[in-house]
């Protein structure tokens, strides 16, 4: 009985996600769903990315968190439109939440909408939000075994960002292992190595994303 | 209808957790549930802790992961009894899984059983496993805002370990902020600052845990 309910729920989510995607398509906005562990550097990456993209495109952000508006305030300080979703304990965003939050923007003025999911390497994997691209972040400080240990979310992503590469010299993170594990799970995925704080690899990532939005 | 099912499920979990705890009490083994984000350093901490405790007490471990036996193999290399639970996608351990895994040990030979939960700062918060003590880990590389952003799991823990303190000098992590946030949510909680790799604070933690098992 529970399993049927869960299936129904997922099916309903998929349907609503398609409606979100149609709406985003009509609005001509490119939508990215960013997933990764708590503290993997999602918001810091967005701050660095938006600085690189400032003259090229107009972004907006939906922030997903259990509680607080810490991340939304960081984005707002950049003068970028942002809506905070507080999930009140839920471990991932779903298409319903995104549909509600997506009402808050003027799409005529937007090229890119980034949805920063709740920090979680498990639950967001099962929920399409209506995005065009799913980016999964793995930070160097988390360790190179995480792709093997949490395969679902990596398998379902289009892009892997290995972040905090400025910490490589203080860690035993093996980039080759992480890349090999990702290629095994998601052969088509793009892979970037970046450090938002040190600026490593950010130009390439910004150029690539700008081209996607074009 | 779904809400009722979820409540029933949680109630059933609580009941089974109490049965687990009674069993652990009868066996005279102290049981710790370790929770934290993917890559916060749970397994590395256990390796360092068991090295410190080797002459004082006999531990065993239950490892929880979505997939793989990477962590269990690391524990097994230390000659410590270990059972791996693969949740096959589930985002946390529950009391049923622990009851099944707990059959695998000879309790006459054990003082301490550590349950390493699935790496997740959200979902494990709601599931009592029958432990005596819940330890939540926050690594320096995750950032000092995580207690405010993921309050439930911190509020429901007895001990906060701030790990990877060897990275403090490369980060903007504010220990005072993290400690203040934890004291606000869980005034009674013990707080330790450690680096398993550099050895900082590990003697104090090992002494404290050995006394608990006493």
C-alpha cells in the first residue's frame, strides 16, 4: 500500500516537472538543478559563477533549505533575484515546490534559473524538478569514494563538478579515481574541476554554461 | 492517508528501536549512532578512535551505505568485527536494519558497538536505532552555517564533533559560531573539536568515550 502511494507520488512529481519544463521552455530560460552534499560549496560556486557571467547573462536562483534564509541572503547581496524555499524538514525539493517558487520571477529579464537543492547526496536523485540540466557537485574534502558509495545521484546527473580543488594539496583525493567512477556510471557526463575560491577552472565552466544558455 | 502510514511507520520504528536498546542493555554493550554528511570523516574518525582505544575496549561496527562495502573493508582491516548494511537507495538506517545486522556479533566479547549511518544530514534525524548516544559530525570543510541550516539532526544529537580541524587554517570556518549555534539548539550536548588525521583532540574524545562504555 505504501509502495503504491510512493509510486503515485513520484509519477505526480514527474508530471508536474514536465509542466515546469514546458513553462521554462516557453519563457526561454535555461534551468539548472544543482545537487550535492551539505557544505560541498554550492552557494560559493554560484557566487563565483555569477561574477564571471555578470556581463553575459541574467540569472535568478531558487534556494532550497530545511531552514534559514542564509543562502538566499548571499545571492540577494549580488543583486540577483532569488526565492528561498524552506522545506521544513523535507530532504529534497520537488516539482510542486519549484512550481510555486517559479512564480516569483520576471522571465522576460532572465536567461538562466539555477535551483540550488537541499544539501543531500541521496534524496534529490529521485525528483525531477523540470530542469534542463542536473549538476552534481563533489568537493575534494568529501573524499574520492563518494561516487561509488552514492551512485544514484551521480548516475542521474549531466555534469560533475569536482570543487574545492585548492584543497587537493592537503588531501589524499584521487581525481583519476573520481573521474573513472563517474565515467563508469554516466559516460556522457561533462566533468569540470574547479575551485570557486581560488578561481581554478571557473572561466571554462562559465563559458560552457553561457553557451548552454545561448 | 500517507501521513497516517508515515506515523505508523515511525511508531513501529520507535518500538523496534526500544527492543534493540533492551537487547544492547542485556548484552552490556554501549551503542553509538554516528551521523553526518557524506565525506564529513565518519570512517576516518572511527579508524583513529579505535587505534586510541585498542588496549582499553573491544569495539564492533555496523556500516550503513547506499551501495558498496568500502567502509566495512576499512574497518575489517583493523581486525574489528563489522557488518555492512546496503540500503539500496534508502537515505538512512532504521531500527529493522540494525536489528538484522546486530545478530552478527558475539556480545560477550564486545564493549562498544558503533553504527555508522548513511552520510546524510537530514533523514537519519528521525530514526532512533536503539542507540545510547547519538554523535553528529560537522567537518570544518562543510562550513560553519550547517547547524543553522540543518537544525533537526543537531538538536537530536548528544554529542557534536567538529572534525578536520587541521583544515581550520585554510578555511573561514568560525568555531565560535558553530559552538554557539549548537548550544542554542542542544544546550546539554558535549562538543569536541578533533582532527583524526592530525590527531588533535583525539585523546580527550577517546577517554570520554571509554568512560561512557565503562
